[in-house]
């Protein structure tokens, strides 16, 4: 993308739109506040959130203003910063001059000029006292101060014009004071007099700040590796096969040109260019970068493939289902970007502190200078103590503490198939004390089989099963598919049902061969006052064995058959339950199945019905009410479901965890219904998602502690004269680098 602006899809009338902008030149939390204020002043802007770690802004605004993006960029520029491209493929390390990264040259030059000034300080440690001539110190320090450090003055000037403060203002005032003091002492000295100058302090401070910012920028690039790695999965070209109408030969087209229904060819070792379905050939797909699944997945005709996954050794043709912005990969990238662009609730406290931080520091520095002067210190010493206060108090680390940890945490989670939708979900997830699970498709395979069917006396079993298949032929419900598969296995045929109606949470009604039939739950039949009669014993036996029971009946009776379905627990489901229980979490199974079937499956999974961990016979629309009841009991609740029929419950929970699927439609539902999406349907990932949340929040707290610690401890030490400006500059640079380095430790996390 070469534009500096990314605008979301055109909103419907009355909706708000979102605009993403890149911003260059921000250095501290004060910069964030200044840019946000400048953006919020623009007409039509509802909200603006700026992220220091990603150096981006997300603006929510009223649609319809064609010049809004241009005005936002101008506002950023007028605030003293540079609007820039959102997605830049330029790698600063690859742009080299004489073998050195080009962005490192200013730091290297500053270090070369400052080194001779700092050497006498090293000699003092060993009892060797010597000093460069004053003119030599001036010649070395001045380019560092006013040429290599010019950007500090530009940013400080913009801050003053905006009547605010930032890191550059503190550094500029402090180092300029040191340079000016040295120059004044040199000019007033008698001929041949050796006076103590402080050029080395100002030059070394600027060099250390530049070095810290360069290291910080490198660390920032590491925190965005997850997004860059996902973006690198998108192929640029696709091999489009002829359609026999408009095209008679295979051609290469840009992936953006692919349309649903196109048939493309994927060679061995290539990445799938779009989401689709295999129509010819067999292969294996490496989906590890999308789902975290380490083992290749077999693909045969009829199987779904996901754009961006890596084809194995087979050559396959694929019918495109979705490409571009509608693909699963695009949704994943957008989700990770949204999470990293968002602002955690705790960051708002930091923003309030940063808004008053610089003015307070300036006052403390002034008090320090006055205080030392009052107690009789030499004017030069009083000024140096004030300079040390200004330098060590720069609020760089405060602005990076939270976003750096969020970027690292969401990035490593995405690499392992855990997509965190926003920073708020991340922050809440670590407080979860209750986890509620859907059953079918979440803790079980979601592929129930028709175990048995018992028909009323005098009826033909095959005819009854054919009638049931007619009702279920066009349904995607797992139980419906089980009926159809059972009929197919027996070689039965069936006619199409007419006027089929789905009764949510109960079953279906339709007309088969001239008569209206019902197929649904026991509870539905009871509400219709239909009795099982001779089939009651078969239903009771199936329930006792933990099967799910459905009933086929004519409208207004009689009952024609009882059908028993069974499902199997997912691999790792029992281990996941045991692991969560070991962490002290409350557990609940929320199922629409009848109680005997739900309790039988719960027993296999390790859930305790006697402890109230099974909530059965719950309609899909009522699951949200169950979640709210748990919340009313004072619990912070996570709901784990398949992201489709559990969407209301996922939205009602404090944090919803959706078991995603690799086909576009269900993945889209999952990602929008829940705060966290698990790209692999593995229950063990639930504990992993809660774990990375706890670890990320832990890093945020550690970072904020150290960011405040540097200032709370450093400012008094500098004011009392225990830190000189050089040590203060080193400590300030170290604060930002240490915060970024601590956040990057999250990259070592494994589920």
C-alpha cells in the first residue's frame, strides 16, 4: 500500500467510518496526547486513538466528507509530525550506506564526535586528569548539539506552539543549557586559563537519547513481525484456468482480480491464492501460519483450502470462494491490526499522567535550580542538577509500556492460532474465573452419527428414514447431516420436502408426500402434547446411554419414530477441562441436549453434574441468559462456543472465545461474535488464550512499574545532585529500551 491512509469499507447511511493513518516523529506519551487532541478538533471526528508503538492513529468519524483524510493529515503535520504510509515494505536494515544501516549513521556520527569528549571522564576514574582544549570541545560538541540534534529542536518548537510539552522539549532545554553554560564559561575565561566545561554532558546525552531511540525503533519492528509475516503469506499472482467461454488458455492474473467461482491451479510448493474448494487433485496444506496447526492437513476434492496456506507436493485445482478483503487471511490480518491499534483501558490512566507530566517536570527543574542556588551552590552546579532532572524525566517509557506489550502478546498469540480482537478483551481475559462451554462442536467433534432408530409398530423402517431424510436434506445442522448420511449409507432415495420451516432450538416442520411431518426434540413434542406410546421404552434406553434423542411425528400425531444420535469428545477435551479446573476456574457445560445426554457426555469429559456444572435443555437464544445469570452471581465469565449458533452467548460473556473454522463464512461469524477466536478447534487452546492474556497483562504491569520507577526514583536523585546529566541520559535511554525488551520476551511464549 502506497497511501498513508487506510479507510474501512464504505459504511451504510448513518454509520461511522474508520480511517487509519501512519504517523512519523512521535517519541513519547506526550506526543500521543498532542496528536490525539489535534485530530479530535477536526470537524466530523468522533474519536481518535493514537498508538505510540505502532506509530498509527485510528480515527472514527462521520462519513461523507471527501476532504476529511486530507484535513487529518494536515492536522498531524501542523502538530509537528509526519503523516506517512500505513504499510511500508521498506526495511531500514536493508537500506545501507557503506555496510551500515542508513538510519544508524546519525547515531554513529554522534558517537564518534562525542567519544573524545567522554574520554577524559573515563580517565578520571583511573586518576588521570586531562582535558581537550576548549576550542576542540566546542568544535566536537556543536555539530552534535545543533546538526545531529536538530530534530529535537524542531519537535520542541512544535510542542511550544501547541502549548504542550514532550521529550524533545526536555532534552532541548537541558542540553542547550549545558552547551550554553560551557560556551559562556569559555568566552569569559582569561587567556591561558583552563576552565571546566560541560560540552561532554550535552553531547553524550544527545548521543545516548539517539541511540536509545534507534534501539527502540528496532524493537518496535520486532513487535510488528506477526503482521508482516501474515502479510507475506499473500501471493501476488494466481494461475487462472480457462472457463471455455471467454478464456481458452491459462493466464496469470493478480490475486486482486480473482472472483468467486474462478478456477485456479496451485503448483507444488506454492501458496493458495484464495479461499476455495479443491475440485481436482490431492495434496497436503501447511496451515501453521494461519491456525498454528503444526501438522500438514490432507486435502482432496471437496475439501476447503485457505488462501495463504502452503501447498504440499501435489498439484491441485481450486474453485475460488473468497479472495482479497473477504478472505480468511484478510480477516485475520485485520483482526490483529485492530487489536494492536486499540488502546487498553489502563493506558487511559497513563495518558492522563502524561498530559501533565512535562509541565510538572519543568517546574521541578526550576525549583531544583533555585534550591541549589539558595543553598549556595555554584551557578554551574545548580544548572547541571536542573539539567539532570530534565533529562531523566523524559516520559518515553510511559508511552511504550502498554502498546509494546499488547503488540507482542497479540502477535505471538496470532502465530499460534489465537486471535485477540481488541486490547479490552485481552485485559479482561486475565480476570476470568468461570468458563462456560457449548457442547456440540466445542467439546465434542460436532459430527454426530445416527446410532439407531426405532419406528412405530407396523411401519417400514426404510420408508420412515427416507421421510426423515427428506425433511433434513437441505439443513446444515449436524443432526440433519447425520440423518442424511445414514440414509445414503443404506442406499435409500427420498423426495424433496415442501414448505420446510425451521423452529429454532426445537426442530423442523415440512410436507413430505402430501403430509406434514415434524422432526425435533423430545421437549418440542411434549409442548405439542404428543406422546411416544410404544416408543417410550426405546427413547428411555437411548437416553440412559447418553444419546441425544429426536422424534419424527405427523403433525398432531401420531409419533412415527425415535432417532438416537451420538457424538465423540474432541481429542484433548478432557485434558483441557482438567487443566482449567487445576487453575481454580469454575466450569459449566451449557447444552441444548436433554439432561441425560448432556450429563453422560459431561461425565466422559470430567465435568461434575452433581456440582451444578451441567446446564442442559437450553435453547440457543437462552444461552445468553444463562451467561448473564452467572455474571449476576459476581463471576467474570468466558463463553466458549463455535461462533455461529452461540453468537448471542459469546457476545453476552465478559469474553467470548469462538472456535473458528477455516471456511470464510464461519470464520467471519466467529471473529465478529467473540473477543478471542481460536483458529483451531482444540479445547486446549482455551487455557492457552487465558494464559497469554495473563502474561501480557503481567508485562503491561511490569512495564508501567519500571516506567514510573525510573521517573519517581530518578527525578529526586537528580534534583539532590546524585546524578549528573550523562548518567541521567543513559538512564532515560535505558528506560525505553528496557520496556521494549521486556515486552519482546513475550515472543518466547508457547501454548
